[in-house]
């Protein structure tokens, strides 16, 4: 199902042109207009799901298989040295377009990018408490 107000629905379904590197009946994979590095692409399902938690399991599985296949192709054909998969959910996590997408980011030894976080320093008690909170 498409959402008429969603730009990625329009791109995924071909109503807005894009640099498409792969397409099948469920997905379109496009080059990101603001790439972190050469080849940065986005896997878009053609149906609208706002985020990972709305994504049906079979679509999630297919997206990951596609990431593996295209990632290998990009590494080979672009001579990448490494590869990041990034997937943001929610504004505070950096999501800016609320249609599920998986970032495929080829990395190069000299690309000058940083994809990461500032590591915390939890005590063993804090880690124990967090572990228990997650398990519930
Ligand atoms: P997010 O921050 O939601 O995880 O990622 C959104 C990504 O979509 C960004 O990397 C941004 O550059 C890209 N983007 C936003 N609008 C467009 C667009 O119209 N076309 C393409 N190809 N990429 C877009
Ligand atoms: Zn959408």
C-alpha cells in the first residue's frame, strides 16, 4: 500500500525519477542524493511501512538478503574497502524520511566519514540492570 504523502512511496513506485540500481516487484534500490560515500544507496520497499517495526518479517528478511547481494556487488564494482548497513528508526535516532529504508554505504579507506557513537562507560551493575530491563 502506498501513502500519497510519502516521497519514498513515489520514488519506490516510479512516480518520481531516481538513480535506480536494482528493482523487483517488492523493492527499488536507489542512490542517496546526499551520499556519505560513493555508491551510498537506499533499499526501499514499494509498500509503505514507516519503520522497522511496521515491516512484515518476510519483507525484512528479503531486504537483508538484498543488502548482502547488492553490498557484495558494490564492494566489487566500486572497489570499496568496507561496508556499513545503517537503518534509522525515529527522529531521535536520525530518521528523516518516515518510510522504511536500509542504507547501503560502501566505505573507502580515505573517505573521511565517521559513522559511530560516543561510547559510554557503564558499571557492571548498570549493565546488569539494563540486561534485566530488556529481558523484562
Ligand atoms: P534517514 O535519515 O531517514 O535514515 O535517511 C534519509 C536519507 O534519504 C538521507 O540519507 C537523504 O540524503 C536521503 N534522501 C532524502 N530525500 C531524498 C530524495 O528525494 N531522493 C533520494 N535519492 N534520497 C533522498
Ligand atoms: Zn512511503
